[in-house]
C-alpha cells in the first residue's frame, strides 16, 4: 500500500470519527437550548445557540474530510509518485 493511499484511508477514518462524535453533540446541544429557553423564558436567539452551531460546524468539518480525503492526501504527498 502506498503512502498516499494509506493517508487517504486514515483521513476518511478521521472524518468518520468526527462525524460520529458530532451527532450526539448536536442532539445534546439541541436539548440544552430547548431546556434553557424553557427555564429562562427568553424567546428567540440567545447566547445558548453557540453550542449547537459549533457542533454543526464540527460535523461539517468531518464530512468535508471524508469527501475530500483524496485531494488532501494528494496535497500532503504531492512529491511522491
């Protein structure tokens, strides 16, 4: 197995790991926002929306790594053939 192929597989696994860890984080963040809005009675956008936004951003980064792993590996090992 070439270095570029191994890097491609490892980047895909890293992206999948980030996505798998991001899904429970998003669910937890949504419950946190709903619970905090009920408790404090503050309708609309509050300070508690930063947690779900960062969770979605983490999920997007993981998906990007899975989709673009071949391009990332090619960029990292562009001198190897």
